[in-house]
C-alpha cells in the first residue's frame, strides 16, 4: 500500500479548497437549517467502478472542519471498487459534514478519476515490462495529490518539478545550440545524483545524444516504426521514454516497440472525475 502524503504537504491544499467553498460567511444554508446538536451517519459511495484515491485529503478536510468527526474507511486508497460500493463511512455533527461534503467529494472524485484512468492504461500493457508515467501537466496546486493518484493507479511518478531531475526539451536544445552542447552543459552542472534526460525529435538527434550517455532519452512523437528503430539503435545504452500522441487505442502497440517508459499527460490533464456521492444512512 502507498502511504498517505504527510499532512504538511496536503494541509495547504485542503485549507485553500475549504476557504474557497466557505468564503467569508461560511455555509449559510447549513447554518440556517441544521441544529448544532444534530448528529448523523453517512456513507461515501461509488456510483461507478474505479480505483479509490484522495481519501487522505478528504479526511483532512473533514477533520479541519470538525476534529470530532469519525471516519471509517472500507475501501482504502488504491482499492478497486464497483458501482454501489461504500468507500468510507462518516459519523458526527451534521453541520460539520454538510460544510465539508463538497470539498471531500471533489478530492475523492477528481483523484479517483486519475487513478482509474491510470489503471486502464497500466492494465492495457500488463506484463510487458513498461512503466506508464505521468507528466507535469497537472492542475496548478494539486500536483502532489495528482501524482500520488497516478501511483495509486499503478503508474510511475516521473518528475515532480523542475528541481528533481534535468529534462532537456526542444526549446532548451534550440537555445543551447545543439543536442551535444546541451548535454555537455548539463553534465558539467549536474550533481552526482542528478538524472539527465533529453528529448529528441528524430533518430538523428538520438544518434547525437547517445555518446553523451544521458540517463534517459525521451522520444517525442516518434512513429511506431521509429520507436522500434530507436530501441535497436540505443541497444540499452539509455532508458527510452515514448511520449506524445499516446492513447488507450495505441498504448499496447507502443509498448511492443520495446521502450522502457510511456509518459502520458492525459492521465492528469484529461481524466474524468469518478462519480461518487455522500448518502445519509
């Protein structure tokens, strides 16, 4: 099981989400209708099949509103669920749950959608020895949560930011002058533990990159024929990553070319939220 993110990481995200919803006046509907002493019991249920993610953020959102709420998790993050399954039960003050409800559902729905889409891709290439990885095409402010959701779906994390690895992209190459110059400068500046990856657009750039022994080479928008040629040319000298134009329809064929990693921005930028709801029981 993947451990939850530390509260110090997700607390600012959850605080911002709650503040966005509560505004300056709080929940005026709940304040008007619900007696402070009213208690209740609710079930967070899936309306469709998928993979659970986002419970850490949802529980923290509820606890920030009311630390006395009691959460009983029945399907933890990473669990596969069917339509109708109960993910979590909540007991406590009705006012507190109603105030936190939408924020909790938004986290679970959004992040479970990412985990679910990732699992579809991972299952499509199961047993082929290739990693399905996310990119930095994440919702601003939600990267830590969305990257974790990808991992819960069985995918790889790739870079979390600009500071945890060097990725030399086409515009870096253009500004530096060439593939060789870019790699030389990267090697001179990199710490001994810094991974260096370079994006190439064609086989000629790949040939230019290989003598510099980068940690990884990103094959950007290569045809399947060129991917196969790249794998043959590299002969295991560097980890090869395919990216660009990857869909569920062609991901198996891309994996068959022999690349090591397939990165897919759609895992985070185009995932549909999983349909979840909170029901009184």
